[in-house]
C-alpha cells in the first residue's frame, strides 16, 4: 500500500487546545509502538499491528497486518531504542482527514499534525487552512529526525544549524548594546543558542571595554558591559539547572569576579546622577550645601575609574574573554530542543516570581522586594533568551509588562540604596547645613520607597495574567 502524507510540527501545548480552537469533533486513541528488526509494532486500544515501511519523506510503501497480543510483545526486549507512547486525535477539516499526535513519556511536548492524501499531486498542491496554519511551526515531512523510528532511537529531535552560520546571521548593528534581538528555529538546539548568545555578548563586553579604555565620557559604556556580564551569569546559572553545562561554574565565577571589580565605579556614576535629582528636590537655600558632597564623589569616582581601567587590561579580564570565546566557538555535542526546554523553564520561573511577589506585604522589609526584583530580572533575561519560541506580538506585550514590574522594583532598589548611602554620609564629619540637606533628602526618599512598594504590590497581580499570556504566546493562540 502506498502512503502519501505530510507532517507538520506544532508548539508543545495540549492537543485539545488546538482542537477546541478549531471547534471540531475528534476521535481519540491511545497508541503504544516500538521498532524491532526493521518492523513497527503498534498497539491501538486492544488491537495490535505489525507494519513494514520503506522509502522516506512524503511517499512511502507500507505493508500492515493485524497480530496477536503475544506477537506484539514477542520482540519487546529486542526493540530499537525506546517505545513510543502517544495520543492520536483524528478529525476532519475542509475535506481532509487530520491526525494530531501528542507524545508522552520521554517525548512529552512533541506534537505533530499529519494529513494523508490519495495522490502525490494532491499532496504537493496542499496548503494548510489559515486557521490551522497559524499553529504550525514548520513542515517536517522530509526531515528524517522527525520520523517515529528516529524518535524511538534518538529521542526528542532538534533542528540544528551550523554555529558559525547562526552567529553571522544574528550579528547586531550595534555591539555597544547588550540588548540582543536574535532569531532561531523554535526547535534549534539550546546548546547552540547559548553559544551564539555568549559569542555576541562577549563582543559587547569587548567593544565597551575599548570605549572605556579610550576614556569615552558616556557612563552607559560601563552599564552595558555590566549588563552583558549579568546576562551571561544569569543564563548560565538558569540553564545549568536543566541541562549539562560543565563549563558553567567556571565562567560564572570569572564573570562574577570581574563584575565585583566594576561595582564601585558604577555606584559612583549612579550617585553623581542622583545628585542632580537631589538638587532639584531640595529647597533653594539647601541646594548649595551639596556642592562639597558632589566634589567628594567626583574625586572618588575618578579614583574608581583609574582602578577600573587597570582591571580592564588585567590578565583576569583577558582570561574571562578567552574562556567565553572558547566556549562560544565549541561545537555542542548534546542536543536539547529550545522550545521544549524553554516552556518548562519559563513556566517554572514565572511561577516562582509570582510566589515571591504574592508574599510581599506592607510590613515586608526592602530586602524582600530586592529578592523579588532579582527573580523578575532573571525571568526577563530568560524571556529574551527564548524570544524566538513565541508568537511575537504577544511576546512584546509580555516583555513590556515584565519590564514595567522590573522598573518599579529597580527604582525602589535605587531609592533604598540611596538611603543607605545617605546614612553612611551622615556618620561622617559634615557641616550642619550639609547634614540638614541630607536629612531632608532622606525623608523624601523614604516616602518614595513606600509609594513604590505599594505600586508594585498593586501591579504584581499582572503576573497571573502574564502566565496565561505566556501560554497563548507559546501555543500561537
């Protein structure tokens, strides 16, 4: 018998979500199958079949016959790879019969849509209806990695492209910004995606390093260098919890050590920016009292940048860059589908953020809000890393709202850090007018911090909505 079919790959969501969206009745069957001696053995309900297939791609020869239960299990211990379990949903839509296969067990998350045709001509002329097309990630009819036999032997498939090609395709116009907009196939190997990210972020670090060494006055250069380092640390730590990354600990440790040495220079940049705001905050008669403080901060900042320039030319900094480039240029051995892993990680991280946010009360200490901010920042980096697995309009909506929540807590953290800094300054030998000015500012910052905490608690309910939006964006619904 000649089998002519096309196979399409769907996002890793519940089959019933798509069937509900299509509004079609369906027939559901539970299938267990395995491969042995170049044959497929399949159990559908209480019926058993043996099938021999030949050929590849869209057109294949198929011989199928019913067998007994004992015949089905006769070669179970000699099977190639693992057995496959799935639910099949059969339905009709616009003159065609469709079969949606939802895999379970070690293939959980994999979802196919198959359509059989009476002729090759009909198959070649077929285009999925728009209502179905919006769910489809790709056609995999001719991809041998997505055959059931390959799934049994090799497990969850990926769609891999050469590392050098992906790095070249995703090069940004501006290497001074750590905000990357990268594009991959949703089933691209996550090990490859990580290497592309690190290759490009390492370049961002290098370009900002050169700008700082050239003594550019823009404080954004140090900020972007730190953001790139922070993204590398965050992504390595998050991914290392889910996949094998033996290099992660060393790279994290090196990046952390470098970031620590940039803290003072960055803090002083921020403190000097704050002074401008302080001067506007103070009554006119007190504003002039900050001049001595500004001069002291500028002196400390110049000294911190001298130390920073030395560090950026140090063997430790060179070692970090060489390790990052070595990792980014190494071809990955293992393969893990980005969209399958991404869904699991994002849902877990979003749930963790919601739990932390929901426990915050008016009596919670500022440090608790800072911990929530860290988790939201990790979530944002993760969403950006996996941006290519989403429907893009909803992705932009989700990311924009995550940024809003992060910005509220970021402003809150900046405010509490300013308060701590003022406390430190008040312990120093200051003139009475300077103390008066700082105490006035401190009271204003206290009020701001309280307002920001209230604002975040009110808006944190948005996280529940974003959980639903994330699912819709993943499932292209």
